[in-house]
C-alpha cells in the first residue's frame, strides 16, 4: 500500500518510559529508609512527597538536588546528610531490570531508541552510572532536563526533535495508560506496558521484533 493510499509511515524510533517499564520501582524501600529518619510512616512520607506543591517543580528541574534535600528535610523532619539522602532516594530504583538487555541490542539495529521519563536529577545521575541498558539509547529525554513532564505535549515534542522524526514515525511505550493516550493524541503510535511477555508479544505481532 502506498503512502498516498493512507498507510502510516514506517516506525523509525521506539520511545520508552523507564520506571515500571525498564527499571523496577521499589518506592517502599526508599520510603522505609526516609521514614526511620522521620516521625512519619513510610506511607505518610510518600503521600506527603507526592502531594507536595513543589513535586512537579522538582520533576521538571526547577529545584536543585541539594535544595530538594534541604526542603524535604525541613518539611518531613528528616535528619540525614545529602549523600545519605541520595543513597536512600535511589533505593527506589531496583537493580534488576524488567526488560532484557538483548532486546535493546536487537532493536537498536533497526530503530533509534529513546528514553522519555518523568524523573529527577538524583535518579538520572544514578541511572546513567549504574544501568548498562542506558548506552543503547542515544536519545534520553528526562523531564528534569527539559522542564516538562508527561503528559505535557512539550516533552513529546522534545523527543521528536531529538530523534529527527515526525510523530507518526515514533512508537511510545509507557506503563501509565493516560500517558499513552496523550502520546497518541500528539500523533505518536504506542501501547501500554503491562509485562515483559506482553510487550515482546505485541512487538512481534506488530513486526517490530
């Protein structure tokens, strides 16, 4: 079928979320570490962080890492230094990945691979230093580096510009369905990640693998 007859352009780039797609998240492990240095329970600590009016500012890079540590320390009554805070904060990132490295080595032979993640500078520094899969992704769009978080169209636009492609040439994978919907509304193709087996099966059915 020709492009004139309505066929979609070929997929040129695969754009992956990171947390709960490639890296397992263990929020409880990090919150347990913070709570023992606070008067609050792990659940209260995490809820307080998510509900904090500065959470989005942190995710979008408008708060420096040391300022975030000092702010949370005051707000939650934490008694710990910056380096210890970073170590505990990074416990949320499980070292065992959800997807195998061979997958990215295979896909990188045919597609541009990109990361697109709502994340913070402490996690970015840790991921860049400790996860081998990162090297398979020449394009890395972190919310804290571009000043926008999903589902804002601006972050999808940054990914397209970095990959040098039109929206219909990109394929987006995320575990959060509203983010997948937002990407589709922006013009990307995509699917929700539910499990590694599901993703591999869907990739094979779509001819991506």
